[in-house]
C-alpha cells in the first residue's frame, strides 16, 4: 500500500515539478506588474490571467500525457484539458491532472490495438487522426463530465483548507509534511496538493484587487525547520555528524536542498519532532502575521522565499522562517542531548539513498553493494552471466564487455556474458550483476539467479572478485586477472566515431543538466540526431543517472527516441574541476554524449571502457590530453 501511495504521489508531482518554472514566472509577473504590484503595468499584467487559465493547466496535462503515452499522448491530454478549461471559469489544475494522463492512456491503448494492423504508408495518417479524434472526444467528455466534477472537488478541497485556516488548525499539516519529507513524499504533497489550491487562492485574492499570496506555498518549502535541526547538530551532535553539519546548514538554507538534513534525522529518528514542531510554529506565525508567497518556491531556499515574497509580507515571512528555525533548534538540541546516539552518518546517508530510490520506484537491496543476494551458485555450474541496468543498453553493456574481457584474459571459457534490462533478465542465467539500487528488481525478475550488487559499472572491484571465483571454482590454470585487465585496442575503424570539432577540453564546471544540454546541441549540430533525441537526454538522466563511475558520464536519449538517431557518433567534453552529478553528487570529469544506431552502442561503450577503465585513467586523460590525443584514443587509432 505504501508503495502504491508513493507511486501515485510521484506521478502527481511529476506532472507539476517540470513546470514549476512557469508557475514561478506567473507568480513573479503578477507580483510585479498587476495593479497592486511593485511596478504596475496594465499591458504586461494582461499575461497573468491567460497563464493561469490556459498555459499552466495545459503544461501540466501535456507533461502527464507524455509520461503515459509519449508525444501523441501529450497532445491528446492537452486537447482533453482544453475541454475541461472551457467548461468553467475555475482554474483547471485538477482537471489537467486527470485529463493529461487520460489522454496518454487512450492513445497508448489505441496504439497497442493497432500494432501490426496499419497498412504500409498509412502510419502518419492514422497516427495524426487518432490523436485528433481521441483528443477531441475526450475534450467533449471533459466539458460535460470531468470539468464539472473537478469544480466540485476543488470546492471541497478549498473548503477543507479554509476550515483549517478558520479554526487555526493549519499548523497541524506539519505533522504530515515533515515525516513525508524523509520518505521523499514531500513533492507529491507540496506540488500535487498544496500548489494547485494555493494558486486558486492567489487568483481569488487578485480578482478582489489584492496582490495575492498563500501560506500553502510555504508549508513544505520553509527552510527554517531543517536549519534548526542542522544547527542543533552543530551544537549537540557527536563525531562526524557534528563536524559535517555546518556545511550542510549552508546547503539547506541557502541552496534549498532540504534532502541534506534527512540523514541527520535517520541517525536519530526521535529528532524528527524538532522540525515537525518547528514547522507548526512557523505556520502559526505566518498565519497570524499574514505571510505567504506569490508562487511556489522551488527549491525551498531562503533566497527563493524572499524573491517570491510580495510587498508588505517580508516581516511575516522572515518571522515565520526564523520562528520555525528557533523552535526546531531548541527541541532538536534537547532531544540530541537527552537521546542522541553517535550513529554513522555514512549508514544514514545510505538509508536516505534507499528511501529515495524506493520513492522513485527503484528498490534497494538489503545487502551492501559489495555483497550478493538471491541463490547460491557453484562456479562450475555458471553458463551465463547477465549485466542488468534499467534499459539494458548503456552501462550494463559496458560492464558486460569488461568482465567478458577479464574472463578471457584469465583463461575462463564456457561462460556467456550478456546485458539486459533489469525487468527482462534471461531465466537461464546463473549470475546477475546490477547496480545496488536495482538489486531487488533483479531478484524479482529472476529469483533463481545469484545477484551481485555494485556501485558503478566501470571498474567495480567486484568484477575481479567474480572472475577470480570463476578461475578457482573451475580449476583454471591461467594467470589471475589484474584489476586493470582490458581488451586489446581494436584496429582503426572504417568510420570515424569522434570528430575533432566535437571535442572540447578544459570546460568550466556547470550543472549536470547544462553539460547534457551542451552534448545534445553538439550531437544535433553534427547531424547525429534530431532535436527530439537531445531533448530526451536530460529525461534519461533523471530516470537513472548517466554517471557510470570512473569520473565518466555518458548522456544519451531514452528508448522512446531511438528512431531520432541519424547515425552513430559521440561528442566529448572534459571538465578538469569536475561536476557534481545527480542526487548522489558523484564527481564527473569526462562527459561523452552518445548516439548509436541499432546495436552499435555496444561497440561505442566498449571503446569508452577501453579508454576510461578507472578513476585514475580518466583523470589522467582529462588533465593531460589535447584534442588530438582524445581523437586518436576514442577512434581506436592508438
């Protein structure tokens, strides 16, 4: 049941979160340029109502439809939402959250029924007409059924929030929100529930001539509770937790990355009472003094909160943040002194990673990354080893290549080493090697196999342990494989994989999304892919990190856009100072954008594994190599 709730919550927030920038733009434009704003401008203010009435709901629906039914589902969901919008003067956020996925589902089911039955040459006609007809029918349904139902539901939710406000019970929402943060359900509650209701409240206030603000935007994003907890660790924490809390305080309060304090809660779960009561106190003060924001603050940084604070509400908002921090600090300090344990921060961080993986639908194994789960296997019985990742095409193919070469060098024969999606692991394999966050899925996919969880697919120490086990178990007389065993460098390829114009060295550190965007732009400009492929590269990284270890990241598109690849090729960018990649903050110094037709990605990944087999090799390449050296290495010319 918990998993279903998490999945539903993730889906709701997944429709809103990608469009938070549009919500922020709407909030800022309104706060600055409406009649009651800082710089009234009637012409600019004309954008406020259409953004709320049409743009934001259709963006939400488009995102939800695409998540279920791809691009066609996105269009059908947007069409259906237009019907819901036309049915009422109310803002159709809830209608968008229903119509978007509904449109995607309808298109998906239609495509499944038509698969293999479309005459050659009629694909485009049928695809376009199916979207138009189904989207139009759903729009009509939304006018007469979905829209009116959503109006009723919105009124009920709004009345519920109003009742909490009228009876001074709104602070009680913190009892739910703070524990939900540690379970990574915060976005589902914040952007799936609070943001739509808050936006309705703000619009109603603006219609009445006020600047418009809502406390609901601050219930989850208030950085005060987390600040108080981390300051308490600075004073009353022990060992590693105390020494690390100072830096975490800055990241949480200024950077708005609330996840930074979750490990500190898991080290001593009783301290959750500090942020919980602190948030309750903060909400009480905000309600008392009339605080609130003009739009959703994402991330929940003090800077974001101040930027979205309307004229006349600065004192209230600052007071709400300060009181939340002070109360959280006082309670957390007391609890740490009375009940605090000198727990392992590293173990707590691992628990956070496990919780976050589960919140994303990526179960984490009970065993450590260096252990193994599932069945016990005799080395003599091993005929097939499978490397499994989420899609079965990228990092798993690289890992399979490395172990295949190690087994060959060690003189081990008779073992097939292949790669596959974690959901489609062959039933005739005896050993599965997979990322530790996917181990439980691997066990579920093939419960009869032994599962070896690893932390990265490049240069994992478990590879040598596995190969040595096969050597000893089979009585092979060959030499033991060295940690840096590699395949021989292939001869020069007939087709050049990497062009010199696509090598950029000495790049300054940027956020990972920007690095991916640069790679996508180069792939498009070189004619390797169409723009749709480049657009999907960031989506692929968010589904599962493209940082594969050895200080390397390999941005590439999703399976859904494989048909947008024109020819095989790569682009290379070096970042000597490194990029902190993804939620785990893995260091990346070499970013390789990949486009590969058919099964050619296997050859591409094998080439990468030959050049970058360890952290040291990658660092040396980035530190010393010029364009000519990189060109020759990745094209197999040396």
